[in-house]
C-alpha cells in the first residue's frame, strides 16, 4: 500500500472505516492518532517496536465507535511522537509530518499527523490526545482548531495511555462548525453550562510570548472585541509556573514509566532523540518525588480553578512562539519544550478544558489563541470558538 | 463595526444570518461573496460606487436561502474583484484579502475573500461564482477545495451576473466532507451519475504548468494511484486553447458590457488597475465579433464534451503556477491571467463541472489539481474529491 502523505503511518488502514448512514457527522471524514484501537489492527503509539509486538485490537476504541456511529468515516491513522512524549511532532522512525501551513517548520506534537492531515484538508477532523499539550500545540502550529477537553469527559477506553492523571482525548478541525459538531459526539460526563461573562487575559502567560506573537494575537482580540465579553487582566500563577511544570514533569514521568517501563526495559526499542532522554528521566522518578509533586499539583489545581469560576475564561497564547524549524538543534527544541509547557501545564495541572483557535498569523506562520474554561465548560468553549471564528485570519 | 479580517467587506453583515435548527448543514457556518443578495442589505460586487448606488435587496439570493434552510449560518460577506473581472483577488478599494496559506502572495480571484476566509478557518464553507476561473483559481491558490458546477445547475437568482453564458455559482470548503455536503443543498437541474472509469490526463494542459507544479501534482497522482481509476493521456485542445481563450474573452466582454456598460458610462466609477482596462476592452466588442466568437465556442464545446463522455474525467493542473506575489507588476499579472485562462477556459467554454483539490504544495505554496467531468457529473466529482482527500498534503 502506498502511503497517503507524511501525516499518515506506513501501517495505515487498508481501507476506510465506513460510518453510519445517518448522524450528525454523516458524510464527514476523520483521521485518528495511532493510539486508538481499530478492531483487527495493531496500534503503534509512534514506535515500530511497540507496533511489532502489539496484538490486533479486539475492538474499536470508544471514541472511534462514537464517531463512526455519528456517521463519519475514518480514513487513516496518523503519525505521532513516540509514546506521546514530545511536543515537537518529530518522529525518527516514520518521519516528521509536514506542517501544511508552515513549510519547513515542525507541526508540533504529539498528535502531529492528526493536526497535519486536518490542516492539509486530507480529512474533516481528527482525533488526538493531550497530556502536556499534544492537541493544543500541533493545532496552534498547524493553524487549526483543537480542544483538550475537561479531564475525563471523553472516554479513553481503547486508547493508549501516557500519564492518566493528565491524559485527555481531544480533537482537531480546520473549520469552526465541524469543530463544534464533534462535541456532542464525544463529550460525556458532566457539562456545566454558564454564560461567559468575563474573559481574563492571563498577563503572566502573555508576557512569556514572543513580542510579535503577542502583538498578532492582541490584534485579533481588537478585531473580535464586539464578539467577546468584558476583557480584563489576571495573573494565573503569581509565583510563576516553574514549580507546576516541574511537578507535571515528575508525575508524568512516574506514570508513563508505570505503564511502559517494564516493557521498555525488556525490549530496549530504538527511540528517537529526546524521547530516549525523557524516558530515561522517567525511569528515575521515585515514589517520594511523585508524592511531593502531587501535593504541588493539588495546590495548583485549587489555585487555578479559583481563577476560572463558571462564567469566566482565561485567555492566553497557546504557544509562546511560532513553530521551530524542522532542523532545529536539541537545545532549541529543549527551550521550545520548556516555554510551551510553561503555558500548557496550566490546564493540564488543573484538569480544565482548553480550546485553541487559529486566530492570527505571524510572518505568515500560524499563531493560536487559547481559552481555558471551568471544569465542564467544554461546550461553552466550542461555542466561543464558533463565535470568534469570523475574526480569524489576517 | 470592526472589520473581521481582510477577507470580509467593510460593509459586512451587522450580525450573522441564522440557519434553520436542523438540516444537513446544521451547525456549520458560511460566508458569501459580495455578489449574493441578503434581504435588506446592499450588494457591492467589489465596487464602492456600485454599492453606494445599490438599493437594499428585497430578498435573499436563492443560494443564500438554500444554505440557511439547510441549517448553516451565514457569518459575513467577502471581498471580491470588481465586477468579478479578474483572477488575481486584488481589490484596490477594500484591499486584497490575505492568502492564509501563501503569505505575501495573492489569494486569486475573483471570489478571493470567500477562499481566504475558508482557508483561514473563519467559516466552514463559502459561496462564490466562477465565470472564467473565479472559484477554481482562488481555491487552488489558497489551498482548499472548490467547485465550478455544470453551467446552470445552481440557481443564480439574486446573485449579480458577470457573463451569463459562463457564470456558474460554486463553493469552497477547506475539508472534503463539508465540500461534498454542500452538493445536495445547492445543486439542482440534471444530475447524471456514472462511475468514473477513466481519468485522462490532459497532457497539453500539463505541459503548460511550471515544472515544479507539474511534478508535485504528479507525485500526488502517484500516491493516490490506488484510489484512482485507470489513468491515461489525452490531448484536450490539439490546436491549443488560444482561440478558445480569445473567444471566451470576447463573449465575456460583450456580456459584461451588456449588463454594466450603461451604468459604468453614466457613473464613471473609480476602478482598480486591470479592471478599468478590461472594461474598456469590453466596451469595444462588436456584435459581429461576439457572433464569430460564439461559433468558436460552439465548436469548442462540442470538441471538449466529446473528450469527456460519462465515465471519463479530465485531469489537469488548476493553475499552471503558484500564487503571484501581492506586489507583482502589471506585466506579470497579465502573463498570469493569460496562462491561467488557457486552462480555466476549457470547462468554461464547455459549460462542464470542474473541482479543484488541495493536492500538493510547491515550496510550501498550495497547488491545486483539477478534474473536469461531463455535464451533470457534479456529484461524481464531489465523491472523487472525497475519495482522493486522504492523499492531499505533503
């Protein structure tokens, strides 16, 4: 079988999975990150050794079943970072999906192929997952819509885990109505409706963005002012997010190692640059470190949630910079990761929903604007994205 | 009112037009070229003098009514070339819509803002019109899907005309399922279903494309081979398309002048570069020239249709090059127009449907691939686009 494009895995579906004849997604096509089980297919998680060892899945992942039942077809499986442990989108085994909106630049990860396929118009939407930014980052860098739902609102059955305390199944779409229509199909659990009455700019997050990114996103806010509720300022992390990010990293390491550590030690798979180092770090995290980190997390969660009561959303740049070049060196990518996680850890630590919209461009490269809502605000964030869409562009 | 982005006209809708609660497009949002009537609003056709003289429309255009009844909201009116008389997308009065996929490059026209808004994710789809390429060209240059339907399959009531012998109401979408779903909403008249058994590459059209454009599009055909029917070669215009293009130009000039000439002479509106010259040419076309040109058209129509019997589609580059720079000089734009029209006049002269898909990129810039079908093949072309979508990208 020929490979569709760099967004799709070489071990792709032989043929599309047909959706139901009727339903809210009838006639639409989706792609799925290669972490969702498809009955009879092996699930790869970005690593060929894992793929080779995998058994054919006994059934579809819950999210796959839902989109098929809603009428969408699934046309392919997409490339992701190995074990979802990166935000760059580079995969040393399958190649890095080309970013259709930023030639020569990384697509962002880990749900890289899902974002790239959607941005290229290869499908109408795509499923991904977000632990530390894996939907939000590639959506922003590829210039499309993406959501990290409230923790646990989308059933993760049949999807590979990374760090269950943070894992959230999300999705991408290139356009706002399709983006919003996926909501009722995938969102379970508790929806908490409240009119958005306050949009609070997280000034500390904005201060971390490159000047031209902040400027382009502020221009968007200026255009969209009439469609936004009262804008004001807040500080989301008065002491900075470094301690949160560090706690995130420790808990994430502890959890991913609990899931994959034994297998990794036994199989010693080839791992791409960065991934190997991060997994080596994960192996060293002690139970005590994790316990301490969970205390930091509990406090962070309380502090962040206090700033986002129902009716208030936080507004911040999704990513503080544009996409790095595909040939960026390790130090540049480390710096990128650190800067990105300083912003993405906020919703991650708090288990809150976040949407990113393709608000603006910076020198022709996509820049995403994010809104973080209260627990269960997912539907309100999708409606907000729909309302703000006509102001996206340049 | 603030302006949404450069894709939308300054005299935009004060608020979105709500769609029906149910229907195949429920929850989706559309934008419309500023040539479609909206009840109570003035329609501009890209020229401020025309806008100022216009009376508020007594009712919605038929296409607007249809998409609203199908459940879509209409979120704005988009910038177009004056009187639809250009394929560049430059508008001297309202500014040129930014091409979201090709920074610093023209979006293509005349349905420039509709393509740009769709490519930016500002809406799920947009309506345009195509006389000499005005949907196909901006779709290709902005990296999205576009269709010029079979002549007269979409009701043009309430839409401004350009050259009725060629005018065809079409649409844009960034993703394939949305693109296909608009079909049943807008397409009336005679559908003629037949399985596509042959894809004939119009080698004479391919020969006119820049080498790197042809190469990127051929790479797409290679990837997509398993999803395509038997590929072979044909020559669509053994004597070249220069005579067709010239006949097209004469008939177009005669018809646009018949519609707008009297008003233009009386009002002497300010007109942007290129537009003024083409309208001045239109004023000179004689009845005899038009009569001769119609004879050429009749012969061309017969010859082209003979090459596209039901079951066969012609495949060719939509545009032979990438988007010109926004500051390209007049000579460059003239050359661009001539090269573009050599390809777009084929379906235009024959009244046949053509879809363009965002098949590939050339140095990061979008390149569109086109399929021309038999009269009434519109639905089959939309299905073909859906089938080929997963191969789009890089």
